[in-house]
C-alpha cells in the first residue's frame, strides 16, 4: 500500500523522471540530472517516497575496490505507485495547462 504524499514542485520533478522510465532503475546522479535538483533536495525526497511506499531502493552488488567507486543505490517506482503517480501527474498537467486562446478574455467580460 502506498501512502498519500504532498506533491511539491521538486517531488513532481522526481516523480516525472521516474515515470518517464518506470521499469528502469535510476541512481542519484541520473535523477539529479533528469529533475534538475541538487543532491540535498533529491535524497530527502527519495527517502520520503520510499517511506510512503512509492519507491523501492536497492544497493548495487559490486566490490567498491575493484570498481573504483562506491556501490550505487538504485531507485524505482513500485508497481503499486506507478498508476497513482501517472494519474497525479496528469491531473497536475491538466490543472496547469494554459486556457485556450480567448477563454480568459471571455471570462473577464462576463
């Protein structure tokens, strides 16, 4: 079960990056690039999404000495969260879509 989350602009950016490739596993650097968020903003969001059941996290199984780098944490939307994330993003898109040309002028004179 997934818990309700507050959709701030940074959260929406992270969800959009995850929904863009729902089957993919994403690590921090790629999510920072896709969302335009710094690590200090991204990782707390990922922690909240994980706590709410929206995101799964798994650690890469490598030998850091052999790889020459630390193991990466990979994130992916849960199967339960994917339809909700898509729906919430679509609703936000609809709410923020510009009105058709002439609509605002008609409402102002009404």
